[in-house]
């Protein structure tokens, strides 16, 4: 999501593990047991994990009849065949033979468990096989095929029957949520996580440490969806659970506070975010986690930068840079990320030469990354550097960096929303340099990805629709522009409200388009509504107010009408310093431009 500063997932994090579960306790430890592993970062990269369900299944002995052909359809009715094929699938993955062969074994194992299931009795063997099958589909990048498998898996268990069934249902919902996340369908992903949390709470109680881990995992998902109120609620619950079950200043508490700081930073509550980061840093120092302390120092520097406390920000960044260079090496992505932060800091303070120097240092590292650097890290860094080049009026260089970032992510699953955001930025820059056809195409690609990922009701989606409409206006595709503006209007009114600046800018663009189409009455209606909103709720000391009032007067004159309003003098309410210099008004709408 744009505007969020995330703490990177450690590069040693495994991307995908395909295994056949052995015991029920191992399931919860993968996602829930505190102390079993390094606490997760506040915003980990979501990858569909294999089923963490651990039912009390153990592979039975292979079919006793050596003459039986396990590949025959009739053999699927043998109750011993399912566990045997599932073991083969696991062994195939472990041996490195690849998932394709394992997929065949897992498919046949699922069919066998389905055939041998007792009518009316939920089969946890079947659930386990379906989880493994879905994990193999995901490892092949076939996420769409994994979804119906997992939907079938969550229908089988009956949680009231006991902990094993509840665990299987919980695991299925979490794995399905991961898979939806990889497809970019954030709303569906969060709905699955919420259902999984509900099942876990009903089984374990609200204060169980494993519930705390799931709450944090779900809070991270809500942060990515920019749903900060729910994220804060869940993170507070996580912090309470960990404080009750862990030692003071524990690693779990530190991870919770880092996420809480990220939430408050996104909400603009920087002082509160800083308090949480300082407490997290103290906990990490107490546990000897020097590298994590450096990562927190970067976040503290970001807060100081937002507060315009630049000297303190510089000190925090330099501390982190020293630690990263000594612990990870001069060419590590962590070092380049601090270079980018320093470049932004120096740009803000007007030291453009130093800013550009740090940008070039970061780009040298991204050009020759050390082994283990992920494409996501490089693409994120390129995007941040491009923003600095854009701000110093070097749009062509910024475009090149964004194009590289898109190319690095386009073959990676689960990044469609990220790519859409980058393409939208590219569209804005292309528009600003007058390359309107390319801008329109870039916006169109971004909108297609956002529609596919289920973000068609977000405010960001409405803004991108508005921007594409403006590109269409420049290409004289007025009908298409009107359709885009109308769709954006419904979204922004719902998500932002009619008085938001994005919505008001959209109203002006739509009125101008209606005017160009000859729909004068529609344009008049919109402009009258805009002026009414400004007069009654927002005030009229706004530079756009005079343009809108002047344009409305022109349209009313063309229609042979005068403005219908309450008789009162508005001129004496306008701040004279806010008035624009009067200029000749042309028939075409003068302010078709981005309003962000």
C-alpha cells in the first residue's frame, strides 16, 4: 500500500514449504507458538503456506498386496492407499523431484480418502490431503486451482467435535486466506483470517498466546488493506495477551509495538508511534538483537522526518547505517534502504547534491544485489528512489526506475496490487510530460489489476479512474472520460464523502466533461452543488472557488438563467489574498487537472 513504511521480512524467511503434517501440536507452532521462532515482522510478505493442520494421522503401512497397481481406479477404494500416496507425495517433495509428480500423488490420495470416507462422518484424512494438494498447486503458481480445493477442505471439519476438527478448520481458513492474498483479493483474504480467528477463540479462549499470534497476523493484513481502526484493535489485543504470558520486554512485545507504531504512523499520530518504537527498541536491546535495533532506528528516523526533526532523524539513520554495514556488508539491501532514507532527508532540507549522491549509492547496490536479495526488496527500493527523482523534476529517470520495478514484479504472484500502484504513478508522470496515450494505457492496466484484485471500491481506485478520465479528455475521448468520472464519483462519494478534496476535484472534472458533451444542465447541477458545499461546509476562501463560480455564471448565461441561491453577499467573506488574478475565461473548462 502506498505511504506505508514496512519493516522488511528477513531474507532467510522460507518462501514455501510443502510437507505432510505429523502431529497436531506442530500446526499451531508454525503460526501461533511464541518463542518458537523469531517474531514476525510487522508486515511480512504473504505467501500461501502449506496446510498447518496437524491431525492425529500417521501414514499407514503400504498396501499389503504387492501385485496391486496403485494407479488403477479400482485401487482408490482401498483405505490403505490414501495414506500411502500422501506419503509418496511428501517423499517426492523432500527428494527434490519437483512438485509436478507430487501433485499426481496428492490428487489420487484425495480421491482415495473421498471414496473411503464413511457417509456422514467428516474425514480429517481428506482434509489433510486437500491442504497438501492446495500447497502443491500454490508452489506451481496455480493459485486459482488451489482455491476450490481449500474451499472444499474447510467444509469437511466439524469444530464442535473436538480440537482436531477445530484445528483443521482453522488451518484451512488461514491457508485459504494466504492463497487469496497471493491472488491480490485482499477482502476475501481478510474474511478468511477473521473466520479462522473466530474458530480459534471458540476453541482456545480469548487469552491463549496462539490467539495473540493470529490477532497480530490479522492486524498486519488489515494494515496492508489500510483498515487502521480494526488493525489497532487487534494489535492492542495481541499486546495484552503477550504481556500476560511473556516476560517484560519480550521479543513478542517488541514485535507488537513495532506494528502498533506502524499503525499510528499511518494515522498521522507520530508522537504515539515514536513512544511504541522506543519501547520496542529497549526490548530488542535487552535481548541482544542489534540488527533489529538498527531496523527500529530506521523507523524512528522516519518518524522524526515526518515531524521535521531532521537532526534527530539524521542521527537515527546514521546509527542504523553503521550497524547494517558491519553486520550485513556494504552491499546489502538494508544498507541501500538507509541510503534512500538519507536521500529523502537531504532532499527535504534542500541539499540536492547529497540527496542525488545517496540515490546513486542505493542504485549501485540494487544493480548488483547480494545473493538472497528478493525481487520485492529491489522493486520497492527502485520505487522509493523514483519518487525522489520525480520530486527533483527528473520524470524520465523516475519512469525508467518504475518500469524496472514493474518488470521485476510482473512474474511474481501476489503483487498485482503493488504493480497497479506503480502503473498508476507511471500514468501520472506520463500525463505530466504530455504523453497522454501512454498515460491512458498505464492507467487502464492499473485499473484492470485493481478490478481483478477486488479493490474496485477503494478510494485509491476512484482516484485512478479520475486520472484515467483526464488522460482521455486530452485524447478527446470525451464519452469514455465521462464514464470513468461517473464511476469514480460513486466510489469517492462513498469512501471519502462529498466534501473531500478528491471528490470536489472529480465533480469539477465531471462538470467540465458534461459541458464538452453539450449536457449543460447536468454541468450546472454539479457546479451548483459544489459551490453550495463550499459555502455551507468548507468556506469559500479557496482558489478554486472563484473559477467554479465564474464557470457556473457562464453556463447559466448560456442557458438563459441566473444562479438560484439565498440572497447574501459572499464577496465580503472571501479572503482577498486567496483570489486568483482575473484572466480571460475560455469556453473550454480551464482547470482540467489533477487534484490530489
